[in-house]
């Protein structure tokens, strides 16, 4: 389990290329997708792509000139400076499919045939409280913002604050944050670690870097045989998790040594525990410490 954690951290945070303008966070307002997505839940949406039956998508409501079911109208701010109406629905049929029974209003329902090119049938999971293709008919594929990848945890503050005074709505009120291209960094642990003495994430990264954090720091340590810390860490204020990825690595603690020799072996120590380390063989270790605070670095010239 620990090895999986270490490899997942390395793969998720530090492999591939930088994602740019492909993801957006939106906040669901309304109950038409319950129980799948509830009012106030944040979801991660991948822009573009081909829609498939069963996927959940974010779609711009077409202004067809028909009376809206006000006052149950929702507003979305997409960061473009313009107000648009967005909904979150599930794809029930795509071009070439036969429309599901009851999924279209007249005159579409009696017209027969299959879903035309460039059109979708979209339905809410909460069928008793959803404005969807049953009232609006077909939705153009060109109006789809993207596909919902899954829920995104809400931060302790409401960064997606919306206008107050809005009535409850069967539509979904979506407020998109800025694209997350500025909040995602993807690289390679070995290559990136070599640029900063092994450190991948922590307070020491530039404030504008998504790898900047005062809550946690992560190190991908590659140690030749015989490598050791130049001096003990004393007055420790952090908690640490050290996972052996490969090699044979000894962690020195007051009154005892812990030898990590099987892939996935790990040790955790907390506040007030002095420590040092020694690489008995060429080793790779993943270290996670929290919080990330200054004052513990050893000058490079003093490490051996």
C-alpha cells in the first residue's frame, strides 16, 4: 500500500507534460442531477472531446426564443466576461441513435428517425426535477463545454462565490473557475529532483509555482551508496513519512536505527524526533513532510 502511495504521488504529480487550458472547475447549483451530483458540489470538467452515451456533460443552454421556466433560471460566469446559461446533464443519445422513449417533446417525438448529426439528447438524473431534452429537444454538440471527469473537493473557503438572491432552480447554476492550467504541474521526478536537490514540492518553490506549499513538502531522493546526512536534524517540528522505492536505506533515530530494505518499507516519525540517515546501497526514497517550514536545510558542501 505504501509503495502504491509513493508511486502514485510520483506519477500523478511529476510525469507527462503541462496541461494547458483543458480542465475547468465548475460548481453545480440545483438538484436535477441528484443523486449523482448535488447542489454546491464542485466537479472537474475536461474541455472538448467527443460525447458518448452515459457521460455527464456541461452544456450551454440554447436560446431558442421559447419561454424559459423562470423563475427557475440559473446563471454561469465562465471567466470570459459574459454571462451564459449552463446546465449539467447526462448524454442519453448521440447522432445516429434512436431517441429513448419520452426523451423528446413534440414535434420531435412524432418525427421519428434517429438523432441528427451534430445533436445530442441530454437528460437529468433527477427526472422529476430537470429541464432537459424532454422540454428543450436536441442540444447542439457545439454547445458542449466538456465532459465531467468527477467530483472535486471543496476548499475550506468558497472560491466559487456566486451572486446572491437567486431563487432555487431546476437548472444547474455553474460557476467556472479559471482554467487549472496554472494550478497543474506535470513532470518527471528524477529529472525535476536533480534541479533542486531532490525537492519537488514545498515552501521553497516560487509562490506562483503550483508546487509551492507551506502545508507539505515532498522529496524524491536519489542517493549513491555511502551517502549520508552531514548532521542530525534536531528540534524537529514536522511529521515525516519516508518510503523506500529501491535500494537499502537506514534511518537513524534516537536509541535505534530503522533499516528499509524491501521495496515499500517505510517509517514515520513525528514532532520532536531527532534523526539522520545513511544509504547502505544506492537508493531511491520518497519523503513527505508536513508542514513545510524553513530552517532545516544543510549546505550542499557539507553533505557527503
